[in-house]
C-alpha cells in the first residue's frame, strides 16, 4: 500500500540510500527539480529508477513546468515557454486567439513531459494577483481578473489532459494577495471573507473539477488567524472542501518552505490532520524525508478513492503534431505583438 507523500530526490541518479528509503516508505509519487535534470535520456532513466522503487511503472511523477521563470526543463534541451501573463495580454485583444494559444502551449508542455514519462504538472496557477502583493506570483498568473484566469486556465487544463498529463491547480484557496514569498516567510492576508469569496476563491470554485489541487502556505486572518491553509482544518473544511467545493485530491505545497515552522514531522502531522490527502517534500534531504515519513500514514479510504479518481483522468496522449502546433502558437503570439 502506498503512503500519503510525494518526495524529491537529491541528484541526477538515485543513491542506494534513496532507493532503500523509497522502497520502504512507498510514496504516492515523486517530484523533479532542475537539480534532477541534465538531458532526456538521463531523466527517463531516473524516472524508471524512481518507479521501480514502488513497483509501479505509472507512479505519479510531478514537475513544476509553468513557462516563464518557473520551468525545470530549460533550453537548449527543451523549448522555453511564455509565462501565463503573455496569454492574458493576448486575451485582452483577442479572446479566441488567447484560448487557442493557451491550449496549444499547454499541449506542447504536456508533449515535452509525456516524452520523458512525467505525468503530472503543477499547473494551472489560479491565484488572482492584487496591487501591492509580493511578485512571487506576478506574471505566473494569467491576469488580475478572475474571469480571464478561469477562461485561460480551463484551456490549459484541457491541453495538459489531452497530452497525457494531470494538472494541479494552485495555490488553493489563493496566493494572489500574499505580501511575502512563502518560500521564505509566512504571508498573512488581512482581507475579509467577503473580499476573498468575491475574488480569490472564484477561480478555484469555477474549476473545481481539476483532479488535483495544491494548498497555499498563507494565513487568511478572517478565517483562521493562527494557521496557514495547509495546516488549517477550518480553511480546508469550510473553504476548500466547503465553499469552493473541491472534492478532488488535495496535496500540500512543499513542507520544507520557510512559511512553515517546527520539525518536519510536526508539519507533516499538522497538514494531514488538517485535511491534506498528500504531503509534498521537495528538497531531497534524506534526514528531512525520514522525519516526514515518521508521520505519514498509508493511503486508504476516502484519500485512496480521491487518488483513484484523479489518476483515472490520465489518458494516452491524443494524436498531435508538435511542429505544426508550435508554428501555430508562434503565429498567434506574433499577431498580438
């Protein structure tokens, strides 16, 4: 039986210690970062090594491949993709062209990932930025209005799924107002429940059929002034599962980020108790992963059902001509320049 965790690894190949650890704890999935990537053959080999440890040739392998400044696959081996805001700008001039361009871009990202064996992308970003917020989201968001974000994120989700890759909407229930980078500090958002409901939550509510969602390490003072969403039973119960109506697979953002404090075991226990189905640990530090594993339980019951429902949306990529898609995308984006 698999466990309720997703782990990273330290380098380009698995060490003997990592192999033994993953065989023992049988994580739900794995996540790759730039430190794990040199070329296509190496990535495929590493993914095979990871999946072999859990005895599942289709085990989830995640990546953050958004385009723009958040991309683990980089030139010259892989094509650079534009940030989301480029498509939002096109939407202002030509909504239909923007939808097509967003779909094609996502389909091309999925093509790159599926060729390597990566089957989950932490995308779309559904956060709604507001003036004065930290630029950690910035051009990773399609726009500053929920309507544009919903339209283009829906096209992005379709492009990923058609390409054989599961999308993960983030950062639920919204990181757009955060005044700090949660990698480095804990953001606190003072907005009222009414403000949040009218803007921040709208994008997630409208796309609540996305198979997987990732939590925000953000405190919403009007809902739970003590805990960030990731470790807040109230936010997960009342907002994510309640008002937003998300019934899919809920994973935490990276537990090793500085927005959270305390030992990794305490963070893990808090996130699982709050209602996260899975916890994510990214940095590949073996001592930290062992600390996380000490509190991770087996994936069973409702969490297992949510996992099965999410993974059931994986499909073989539809027929696709990447060269033609790339040319069409260039044309659409060029026409807007």
